[in-house]
């Protein structure tokens, strides 16, 4: 009886949702960075209305979310929820056998590979500065992290505060710099955090791997007390994405 009931059970909803060939391709593309519908359409070679339909399915399943572009309000950037997908994969595996539950990501001190990563945003006053510090500290210095901006502005006090209070990292000594200061240097990966500065990645030599993380600018011009929750939200998002970046960028140390 128990065996028959098991055979009659349907696969977990996640597998039913993700197993569709086009939806799986969309998930793969979004795993490489945030994309607009037009970009996804070009990469998968399918009509935009079909791509939009399946993106709607993925959004309904809470695997993907969308945010309107700060550069062109007509565009929407789609983002893959890596934590949620990882949890669903682990749950689906464990449904077959406890030994198939995914193991946690290896912490930074379990890696030996080094590299250089550049974070870009417009002002280099908040998002990219926080990302630079998080990656440098969490990699134990094995990954050389830098940041720059297309229109540098002074380091925002809320960026300093949230890094100190929430992560115990002091960035008060970091200084904003223009993209021109790093344009002649080679990086393994370049990550744009601002929709407006995304095209600046093409100016860098060596054809580095590029990603786009479409994050809102927490420095809205409002009072520091009013914008601090925005800084905390962006810092948390950066922290989550960087944990996955470390796992993808680095290689496990040899036994």
C-alpha cells in the first residue's frame, strides 16, 4: 500500500515548474545575471510573448522576481532567487532520499583560488563600496575586490553605518574613484550594480566575465534616517548575492 501511494505521488511543484525546457533555459540565463525580457528573448531565440508568458509562470512560482530599470523605465530586469531555488532543489532531492539533500555552500575559508573582481555603480558611494568590502572580507583577502563609479560621489554615511552595525566591517577609509582609474586594469569578473552604468563594462580590457545585479540606489537624496532602511535592504541583498558569487567563483581546496 505504501509503495503504491508513493508511486501515485506527483513530483514536487518546483520540478514540474522548472522542468519545462524553455523555463529551464530562462533559469539558466538568469543564473548568470539579471536580464531584461529583450535580452532573454535574444538568448533563448524564442518570441517575446512566449518568453514573457513563461517568466510569468516563474514569477508566480516565486523563483523569479522583476524590478523596473532605473535607466529605462520601460524595461524590467528579471532576477533569479538563488536561495529559493536552492531550497527547492534540496527539498526535491530529499523527497527521494535523505542523502540527496543539498549540502550548505562551503564557507570562504574552504577555498584557495584567488582572483580580481570589480564592482561598478554610478556614484561609487554606496552599493559598490559595500560589495567591495563584503567580498574582500568574506574571501579572506584571496579575492581582490575593487569598485568604481561613472560619476563618483562622497562615501555615503549610511553605507558606512550599515556595514559597521550589521556586518562589523569598517569602510570609512574607502574612497570613491572614477572608472577611468581602473580602465587599464584586468579583472576576472566585472559586476554592475546600477542599470545606468551597465554599459561601462564594455570599456574594460581583457573581455572579463560580466554580470549585472539590478539593485535600487538607496541614496535617494532623503534624510539619512529615512533612507537607512533602504541601505540595510540593499546591503542584505548584496550579502546574499556575494555568498553565491564566492561559491561560483572559487574552487574547493584540495583534501
